[in-house]
C-alpha cells in the first residue's frame, strides 16, 4: 500500500432523519460516479430549523479515493 | 434576503438517548422564547460517563435567528 | 470537588451501526480497566467506506477519569 | 478602564454590495437595541451565489459592549 | 441531569491585579442578572500596557447557565 | 431540501482592485463550467506587494454546488 | 539530548485558589507515579461557578516525561 | 528562487474607509523602512464602533520580505 | 498575474522512504492529468506502523493550478 | 485613531512565581527598547517541571506598538 | 474491523539527522512496550538550534494501537 | 533559567532538496545577524511545483532567541 495516491473531495449530505443518514447520503451519491471511495472524515455538522424543530441535518465530509487505480 | 441581520446564540442540549436528541432538546427549548430560529451549527460533542457507560450526550450548538423581523 | 486531579486518555471506538455506538464501544472497553471514567469529548468523527456505503464509523474521543481516588 | 466588564454577541450581517456594508448592517441593527457597542471582530465571511455571481455577502461578527454601564 | 439545556454567553472581564481577578469580575457582574451560572471557559487572555508595564488584564470567558430552570 | 447532496471546491480568485472583486472573479470563472453554484465561504485572504503597495488580492474560497441535480 | 523519546500525558488539575495552584496540583499528583516529568503545556482553562462566584479553576495541561530513561 | 530566506512580520493597519485601505496603510507604512516586501496574509479583521456605526477597521496582516538580498 | 483564478485539490501521497517522497508521489500522479500545477501546501503528515517501525508515510497536501489557462 | 499602524512582536517571558509575573517580565524587557507598547495577547502558557513541581512558567505573548509615531 | 477500540498516545521523538528519523525513534521506543501500534499522526515539528545550526529535530506524534486484542 | 525573556521571529526557508534543508537555510541565515537562537517551531510546509515535480520546499518556522543576554 506504500506508494498509492488518493484524492479527497468535500461533500455535504443532508437528511431529515439523522447525522448518520446525512453522511450515508453524501457517500452513496458520490459513489455513483467514483469507484474507489475508501474513507470519510466529518468536517462540520449543522442543519436547518423549521418551526422550532430540527428540519434536517447537513453534514460536511471529506471522502477519499484512490487516484492511481489502473 | 440580502440585507437581513441574524443573531447567533450558543446552547448546550443534553440527552441520554442520542446526539440528535440532544440537539433537538436545545433547539426546542430555545424556540420557546425565540421565534425565527433558522439554522444550527454543532460546536462540540461531549458527555458524561456513568458506571462505565455513556450516561448522556451534551452537544454544544450555535443557533441563528433573524434580528430584524418586524 | 475543588482539588481533584483527572487524567484524559484518547480512544478510538468503531461501529458499523452509529456514531453513538462507536462512542459507547470506546467507553465500555476503557471501563474494563479504568474505574472512575467521568466524561468524554468527541475529537474527530470519520469512517471507512465499503462498496460505496459507510462500512463503519470511527469516533476519536478523549475520556477523563480521576487520578487521585484512594 | 481597568475593571469594566463587556459582553460579546455574535451577529450575521448581509449585503449585496460589499463586506464592509454587511458589517455595517450588523452593527447598526444591533445598535438599535444596545447602547454601548465598542468593537467588532470578523469571525467568518461567506455569501450566496445567484446565477453564477455573488448574490450577497454574509459576514459573521462578534460585537462587544459594556455590561456595567450604570 | 440528562435533559437540561444551557446557554453560554461570552464576557470580557478586566482587572489591574490578576487573570483570576479579571475572571471573577466577569463572573460576578454576570451573576447580578443571571441566576444559574454553572461554569466558565477561558477563551482568550490579553491586556493593555501602560508606561511599559501591564496596565490591566482582559480575559474573555464563556459562561454557561441553565435555560430551563423553572 | 432535506436530501440534497452538495460538493464543495476550493478556488483562489485574484484582483488588483478589491477583496470582493477577487471573490467575484473566482465565482464567475467557476460558473462557466459548473451550473448550480449556491454559496461560497472565504477561507483565506492574502496578496502580493509590488513596489511597496498592494499589487493584487488573492482570496481563497470554497464554493458549493448541488451534485444531484438531474 | 538529541535522541531522547518523551511521552506526553493530559491532566486536569483543579484549585479553589488560582490557575497556578491548579497546575501545581496536576503536576505534583502526576509526579507521585512518574519520575522524569520535564515540562507542561496549558491546553485549556475553565472552572465551576458557585453562588455567582468562581468556585474553583480547572486547568487542562499536557505534561511530558522521558520514556527511555534506564 | 529555490534557496531564498524570507522574514514575516505582523502589522495592524487601520482605516475609517475599508478593509482594503487598512491593509494598504499597513503595507505602505512598513515599506518606508523595508525594501523587499513581497506578500501579505490577512490574519484578523476587527474594528471599533463609534456611535453605533463602524468607526474604523483594523486589519492584522503578516507581511513577508527577503532577508538575504545583497 | 492579477486576475488569474486557481483551483486547489486535496491529495494524499504515500511513500515508504520519506515525507518528501510522499509529497513528490502525490504531485507527479496529479500532474499526469493536470497541466498547470503551481504550488502545494502540506495539510497533514501521518503514516502506518508495521512491526514496530514506520511502514510508510502518508502526506496530505493541497495542490493549486490555474483554472483559466486558455 | 483611525489611520495608525501597529507592529506586533512575539515574546516569551518566564517566572518562577506566576503567569502574571512571566507576562510582566516579557513586557518590561521589551519596553526597554520599544517606546509605545500598547497591548499584549497571551498565545501560549507552558513551563518546566523540576523535582516534581512547577519550576517556572513560560508565557508566550504578542505585544503591539505603534509604528508611525513621529 | 468494525468494532475494534484503539488508544492513541502522544510521543516526542528527537534526532540530529532528520524529521523521519525523529519519528522512527519515537515509534521504535514505544514499540518496545506496546505490541499493536498501527499508525501515527505528526502533531508538531520543532527543534533546538546549536551554534546557529539545527542541533536536533523534535517531532511530536500521536501513535495508535488496538486496546482490545486478546 | 527562570527569568529569561525570549523573542520569536517568523522565517521562511526554501530548498530544492528537502524540508530539513529549507529549515537549515532559514536558521543559518538568521544566525548571521542574531547570536542566541535557541529553538525553532515549524509553522507551515509548502512549495512550488515546476514541470509537474516539486521545484522547491518552503518551510515557515518560528525561531526563538534570548532578548536579555548582556
């Protein structure tokens, strides 16, 4: 594994349900066009408030994938 | 939306159940006295440990609302 | 409580289920060998992606316990 | 000046024109209800994009005022 | 304690004597109008220099109190 | 809006005129190839000095756009 | 001194008296079981408020000691 | 350019007009006594409030210049 | 140079040999598909440990290139 | 005060007695060669441990003075 | 791998030769008493200057190992 | 050593060869005009890319020296 190169992209997933679901939405959407996603890091968690309640969560993540897969 | 002014306040919600529930508790308590809460940002997540298990989560958030609503 | 001394250790818990479960795993594992764990602070949340989905969450926490309990 | 106490509040001003105008909007709105505002600190600068151009700037500031003015 | 909600406010205390005295001044001034202050966190320590000596210390703290005490 | 996914990219705009103009240059250049840019965040402001004056401003921004627009 | 290895541990000292006393309490408690403590770094200063006054200071420090002393 | 050495100094410029003007004031004042200023980085933006309006901006910058110019 | 626009991407290079080699691997891999890479910034340095020794270094960098080259 | 320019320098003061005394030592030493010191900001607090006790405090400060005083 | 728990410790390695060698010294010293070290993260790089040259590098790392290996 | 005062300056060294060589260049250049340099801290590591390869490293350091040596 020693000489691989990875790229990290920054995504924002949202969900009315949970922080985990917002992360999963970001990951699965990215996975539609990127094949080798290997890890994510949560950068920021925020959300909108609607009628005095949490409307939905927005989770900013970085996701990493291998650049040099042939 | 271009000339609105918002205020952000810092709250700590707690819950024995989940991080989301701690956020929801902070938001709904603030909403009792503030009308136009629009968004929140998670600042810190922590909690107490009781008998070797998570006793409750404490989530510090900032919540924003419009100051200039007439 | 004024003159107590605490030590904080850094742990990484993981879970395929949720962020809360990853924290709980770290806390309960540490509690097997440490008696007076009192609080935790989340330092970082990340995870692995497997087949385009979240494989598991990894949550880095600091956990504090009293050093001077006789 | 040595024993005064100040409070800092966090505001978000917006403006379609400039960063300075967004700060000014936050300050003048706060000044309507607070008498002794003395300084501000810019915390974050962001904005919305509309039709591929900057729609308006949003500037988060902290503003400080004396608490103990009799 | 599990479902309480707290608010954190940001204060600046000053003192010609010591950092501790500046914190105490901020806390006691806030306590005149807020009943349930429970903790503080030092955010920043600074001060003015007068005639080549420390004139007074300024300590920025956040102070937390329960919002939901009935 | 609850289940959208966004991507954030990092850009550096420059301008001899102003910080706002540097941001605008970054946004309008990105908008030539990206359709749904919705917001930006200023990450860093710097610039070059030429003959003892500001030669031009360089502003690093993150810009966000929807990934899942069909 | 060029090839030594040190370990840093994180401690929280508390004191009703002063920040310095809280640091000293953390250091002297750690020194009971660790022989070669050489330096400390203050990470965070906070405290509890009791009856509208500072009840005690809590100072989080990192303390370093040599690992390879034979 | 590969072996040059630079020094960075920290300056605070102020201006009643704009953030750019405050930066320019800091740069031109420094340029009176330093010959090879090459770049600046904005570290902090703040200002004073006078009569409920922005009185002047204060911008903290770092400015870099070559040390080894013969 | 005053009106150029750049894009920054985040890469992770790895190497069993050195930190510099890990950076070089990230840069040369990116250069295969991007023409005008101009600078890099090290964001994070980490690595894996194998059999009690450093197995390889992983260096996270941001790399910048001009967007508007015609 | 609106168009003044200040320079900030970084100093480390030490004292066997207290954090305040370490700051005072840094300020008074700098004041021997600099005339218009106006403020300081604490950047870091650390110290050495000798025989299991705090040997002395080291406080890193930034100190600001006017550059353009004629 | 989903339910493992890791502990992270903070070490300082030093070397007169290189940053990599300082990291290696920290890792190999820790590996004498800890079996399952898996990764490290560089936290800080510093060093001493002797006779106007780098005397040795000091690299602060965090190193992670599995806690729950039976 | 308890009452010494130090000054820290910020330097940028560059080198086509290595990070260590860039640090050494900054230190030896500073040592030509400053007598009592005692330590350095790496603040930032970056560099230029030329023809798809690392052209040279630029390392920003802070270097400390005693102010009160008579």
